[in-house]
C-alpha cells in the first residue's frame, strides 16, 4: 500500500491530486502537509475530510522537527512535493520567500526522506534504500526559460530560468538531482506546462479573467497579449504524476504537457465569448518584467516511455473550467474577499 506524504495539498494542483488519488486507489493513506498560505484553501478538500484514508496536518515544509515526527508516525514510502510559492508576479515583489519555501523546503524534505529511507542512515556512503520508496518533485517548464517562435522544451534543454520563481524551482530541481547523484536517492522530477481547472487561485490568468468578467471589471492583459503558454487540464497533470510514481525510472526527469499552445489574448477572448461578454473589457496593461514569451513542452518521453496520454483537449477542458467557476460562485466569493482585494489593488493599481 502507498503511504504518501503530499505537501501543498490544499493548493490548486495538490488538492486536485488528492481528489484524483482517493478516487483511483482504494488502499492508500495520505497525509497532506500544508502551511496554508493565501493560496492554500482547506475548503478545496471539504468532501474528503471525513475519509479515513486522508489526514490534514497544518505545517511548514521547512519545519524539520515536524516532518521528522510525521515520518516516524506515518512511515511514508512516497513523498510528492507540491508545496511552493507558485506565482511569478509575487516572486517579482517578494523573492526571498520563494527561495526559502521552494529551495530550503525541498532540501529539508529530501534530507528527512533520505534519513528515514536509507538502510544505513548514518553511513554517508550508503546508496541503498528501503524497497518501493520514491521522492517526486513537482517542477515546472519555466525552469527552461523562454522559447522563440519555434522549438519545444525537451528534458535535455538546458535550464535557464528568468524569474525569481523559476530560478527557485530550478534550484530545487538541482538539489533533487544532487541527492540522486550523490546519495543514490530514488527520485523523479516532473516539469509540467501551465495548468488550468477547478480550485485555482484567481491571481492566475484563467480564473482571474473569469472572475473579472463576471464582475464586469477590466481584464488586464500584459504587454501585447501575444505571449504563448502550453495549457494542460489539471486532472491530466494528476494522472501524469501518478504514472511517474508507478513507472518512472529513478533519477529521471519527465516533461508533462498536452500540446495546447495558445496566446494569452486568444484565451481571454474565448472566456469573454463563453460568458456572453464583448471584448471591450480587455485592457492592455504594462508588461510583466522579464516576461517569458513562449513555452512549449515536448512530451515524447512520458508518452513513449511511460504510456501516459492526456485525456482532455483544450476545447473540452476550458469549457469544463469556465462552467466550474460559474457554478462555484460561493467558492470564488470566499477566496476573493479580504486579503485578495488588498493584493489586487497592489498589483494592478
Ligand atoms: P498553489 O500556489 O495553488 O499551491 C501551493 C500550496 O503550497 C498552497 O496550498 C500553500 O499553502 C502551500 N505552501 C506554500 N508554502 C508552503 C510551505 N512552506 N509549507 C507547506 N505548504 C506550503 O500552487 P499550484 O499551482 O497548485 O502549484 C503546485 C506545484 O506545482 C508548485 O510546486 C508549482 O511550482 C508546480 N507547478 C504549477 C503549475 C501551474 O500551472 N499552476 C504548472 C507546473 C508546475
Ligand atoms: O508554466 C508553468 C507555470 O505556469 C507554473 O510553474 C506557475 O506556477 C504558474 O503560475 C504558471 O505561470 P505563468 O506565469 O505562465 O501563469 P500566469 O497565470 O501568472 O500567467 C499566464 C500568462 O498570462 C502569462 O503570460 C502572463 C499573462 N497574464 C497573467 C495575469 C495574471 C496576463 O496577461 N494578465 C494577468 O493578469
């Protein structure tokens, strides 16, 4: 049976992953360790709190004492690290927090997992671990930097992050790699493209645009709006992580993406059309500093070596997503009250 420590499980992708895993596996134990920053929302998991397979622990991935205690108590054989500061714009105004959570937090988790999984924890030359253990680092395509009009990121593309966020994620990837190379730890790194779907905090493009259009507020498009992202429905990201947990070769990196490149302005227009609003709400604003022009994932490795395929096309996923936000208006109202208003004023004034 898998006994999983999921970190950052109250956030967007982590909460979708918990729902996915509980649906897929009867025999499983999950501990969700989340410090509940502004982006962590326990309400995303309301429907599973009573499930005996699920335990929530409020805490920080940098808290060594707490994580040691959790390993002793729950005997995890799998760690999936989602916990992170994840928003590029915030990393431009508050870089330090990104370095602490994304780098030090990842190293703390790795160190404790290594100590608990090594068959000789105090021997620095020991490269043998308990059977069937794995540390999976959830990373991002942003570590590769930006593309021009052509080409795609493969796992061999050199790392060249451009924002404090992506630099912190790239640093975490390198420390995960180092624990594999130096200590032989069983690890995988996944690098996914932009996700969309239910429970995404409305600081990110798609839920922000949906929310603003419901309020008839301006839709702030950065620069010329022609930047390109490669979109994947969140449940497809979850199934890809599950596939890597089952079949990923130790030490390997897997890119995840569904070949859905779209310009930002195309997405904004599509949202407005679905909502029955016209384009007059579109407002071009000053560009994000260091804005990456284009991302595109080559998913050949995960599809050909592990047999993963995304289920939803962008056209299906975006309709499902817009409809989810329009149905779950109370969720949106709760997350956009209080601190969110303050954030919005600061970022877009
Ligand atoms: P999110 O911001 O929605 O959620 C992050 C979660 O981590 C929150 O619940 C937050 O409370 C928690 N957290 C933050 N700091 C913590 C700490 N110190 N200790 C414990 N918990 C902490 O992020 P997301 O969009 O769900 O992204 C999850 C992961 O996937 C991140 O590592 C991100 O880099 C990666 N990723 C995201 C995308 C995307 O499009 N959103 C794409 C590829 C990879
Ligand atoms: O590529 C994976 C990454 O995708 C993840 O690692 C990050 O955690 C996630 O936040 C996301 O990063 P992006 O910067 O691509 O996502 P964001 O939703 O912030 O922006 C998407 C695009 O839309 C980007 O080109 C900036 C633009 N944008 C965004 C906002 C919030 C706007 O034009 N206006 C906006 O108000």
